[in-house]
C-alpha cells in the first residue's frame, strides 16, 4: 500500500493513499486533509496506512448526525423494534438532533452528548427522559461503531445521566376501599383484576377468554395490545420470555370475572350478536372491538377524579399489587415472575425501597461463633 503527501499551502497537506478495493480489485485514491508540519503529516500518513492494513480504517464522511439518525431509524431500527418503540425513538431523537444534528457524526464526541443532555434537561424534561435520550444515543453510535461508520463511540467517553430515585405510586388501604366503592361496571372489574394480578394495561386489553381458566383459578398472559400516537393498534408477543406467564387467581377475582362474563353474554343476547368467539377479548367494547390502552387510561383517570382520587393512575394498581406482595413477605423472584419482569434485578430496582427486614446479623454471627474466642 502506498501513499504520498502534497502540500497545498504552508502547513496544509493532502495525504493521498492508493487503496485496492477488496471486491473489484481496482485501485482507488483516498484523500485526507491534514494541518501541521511535514513530519506530523508523515506520521499521520503512516497511521492511516496501518489502519487500512489492519482493517480499522473508517472512510471519511461528512454525513451529519441528523442524516445518519434518519437512515438508522428507517433502515436498521425496525429490525429490532416495534412501531411503538420506533415512535418513541423518533420523539427522543429530536432532542439529539436539536443539539448535534448538524455536526458530522464522525466528529461527535462525549462532550457534545453531555451538552445535548444539558439542553434536553433545560427544556424541563424529567431526568428519566434525559436518560432515555442517552440510551438512544448508545444504540445509534453503537450501531455506527459496529458498522465501521465511526472510529469511536462517544457514549463510552461519558457517564450516563443520573436519574433521581422516584418511588412508585402505591395506593393506601383507604384509597383502595374508596376506589372500589366508586367504580362501576367494566372499570370495576378491570381495576380488581389489575390490583390482584399486577397486569399491565396492554396485557389487560389483550386478555382473551380462551386464556382464562376459571375452574383452574388462573390465566395466561400471552399477548399485549400496543397503541401508537397515530392510532395504530397491534397485538404483540411479550418482549421477553418472562413476560409470557401464568398468574393464579383469587376467589374474589374468579367471582368477579364470572359475573362480568354473564353480563357480556346477556348484552350480546339483547343485541342479537349470538355466542362470542373462542378468542373473544375479556374487556372488549360493547361492539367487540379492542379497548385501546390510551382510552382505558383516560377512562380510569376520569373515574378516579370523579370519586376524589385524582392522583391514582391505572399503573398504580400494578405498583400496589407488588407492594402488597412484598409486605406479605413474598420473595422477590416470585414477585418478579408474577409481574413479568425480565429479571429480579428490575423488580428490586423499582420496589427495593419497600423491602424491610429485621437486622439480626449480629445475632446470627454470635450463634455461629458461639464458644470461639
């Protein structure tokens, strides 16, 4: 491999490399600009030649981060992410583009990302959102590095933005009593099932009667209903193997679901709809359409406001379910499996502050070392 220098002006050099294309075998010229002394330019030429020979060479490019991100979001991200996730990437990516969008992606450094995070936080966005922006940057630059589009991943040069710990909202016993006293009809049933099972809203909306076995006192979580801002709906498999799970049901839930089933059948008879299909949704609308997650959230929030509990959201029922199990002394692995978390570490991260136990460490050590020393 050969290369030579051309001085364009004092201290400004063109490094010209002759490189053979590994596919066509044709020789091509690669030009690099460099500022410095002739000796420094010679060293830079030697470094570039070594990179090409070792396979570490990255073709110079003026493609901006905004252009690269658009290509990544269109061509690569859909291979591993669903519509909802892609929609979120697009929203988070706007914050990165606002800060570094016009800069060539090969020139982005860790300091540029830190500036992007500061500007994002200055907009009043939550710490967790800033952290999600960083996670997106890691995905994009990690991809660029693996593809050989950049020489370095700037995310490895900095620490992830810190997120202030925030305790999950949990209902107090008196609030649970007020909630059930005020709710009526299907919302009452949904709230009861959510509180007793810890299911997510998408899982509740996707639950089918064929997955509920009232005689065996259990249900199977097999799908979730996903909704994008554009209004698109799709049933999808759980993200992880742990998300597909069996949840046992308490007698109270079984009784409530039996009554709900009876009301559904009676309504269908009045409307002349006949017997429902085997895969009918448990919490469908009156005309058998899926109850969308966003509509369910809004309906629940409106109902809570109407009965004097405006701070209680639907997801708080999942948190409350976990907290009740923790206070009852259930082990974290059992709770994690019931919630469908991918690992117990996630469960500990969200609910670890609720776990308390008597510190009898000193007594244990005393018993083990009794009579020694």
